[in-house]
């Protein structure tokens, strides 16, 4: 069973619309969450990280974290065609945490012009 | 952006052959992670090095792979006997170390086993 679960599997939004992606960890030892973006044929690049309860905003991107439920969400407002990519949620934590990230299966976002 | 270099970009092997791929971590990064990605989806953790020492790896790596970091500026991942299921994108990443540091990924080596 995946320790990091993402939903939806795929998402289509119109240009200018809001995209909302979800991620939950089933591992109670998780402390930290990351969101990576991977464009087709490219390597993953870190988009945002969140380590504390609450919300963090960077430009058009907002990430939320609820540590009690181990749930994080990524929201992209005013979505652009260039945002079309695979969005990967990753988590790490627990005793002896090495910084190793466990990734979810990802959400494929398509922004239609 | 951090620069992690991987070579070669593409590798084609026949079933049963040996494969080797290399990674140059970002200068100053002490942690190196290898991941396997199939069908452009899930990144599967393979092995983790801290200061060139392997500290965590999955059973598959112990059984069929060889991985070393002979220096702080070079790591390699090898497959002793390639199988069709090994066809994937192998991604090397590095970080300064620590639990809150971002992993920076190289472009990957795409292995095809025929």
C-alpha cells in the first residue's frame, strides 16, 4: 500500500482556473511534506515545501498542511498551460529520518487553453 | 538551481547484460539518493548515501544492484544482470543533508532492457 496517496490521479482545468491537488500520508511518523513538479521528459523540481501546520503562499501557488490528519494540498490559481505537468507529493520523517523522500504516484495536471 | 549531472542519458542493454550509470552530485552536497521511475509516474527509492557511505537501501538493490560513491564528487549505480523489469528512468538526487533539505534531481539515465 502506498504510504503517500495522491488524488485525483489526473485533473483537467481551463486556463485561468484553479487546480486543487491532494496528498495524504498513512505513515504517522511523517513530519515534512514537499511538492515537486515534473514536466514531460524532464526531472522533478521542487515547487514548495511545508513543515508546519497552516498555509504557505508563493505567487500563484498555495500549499496547506494539517499535521493531525497528515494531509497536504496544493492549489494553483490562474492556471497556465505551462503548469501542465505531473505533480508529485513527497514526505519524510520519523526516528532516524535521513531526509529520504517517499513519493506518491502523482497527479497529472492538464491546463487547457 | 543545483546541478546534478547524470551520465549516460540513455542506455540500452540486452537481458542478462551488466549496466552502469554515473552521477555527479551538486558540489558541497553530502547526501545522495537514487530513485527509479517507471512510466513517468511513481519515484521508487533505491538507495541513500551520506558522506559516501550507504546508509539505507531496498532489498532489490542489495540483491541485484551495485552502488558506490568512491568520492564526494562521483557516485555510480550498477545492475549486475539486467532484466526487462529494470527498464526505467534512474534519477540521482543530492542534498546538503539534513531532514528539511530539498532534494535536487539530475536529468536521469533512461535504461531500456531488450
